[in-house]
């Protein structure tokens, strides 16, 4: 899966184009979405703006075993 950010002024038009291809998952309110390579091809061919984003994965905190101070 690829991750993209959509510009807010063009969000509606771009969103409608993407859901024609297949499911899209919003993963942040920025708006950031997980998409398929086919979505990128569609956006590029229609000249719709987007930005590829790399997300930093947060590692879950390790549990500390012991007693509280």
C-alpha cells in the first residue's frame, strides 16, 4: 500500500475519482490515505494533485515489569 496526502481544496474531486477504482482508507485527518498503485496511476493520468508520504511507524512501548515507585 502507498500513502498519499490530498490537498484540501481538491479533496472531494480527488476522492470521487479514487473510489471509482477501489477501496481507499483514510489513516489521518490531514487527509492522508492508504491507496493502491492503480489509484496513483488514475490521479496522475487525470492530472489530480497528490503528495506521496512516508509515515514513521511508532513502536509500541514496552511494558515494564516490576513495581511502581
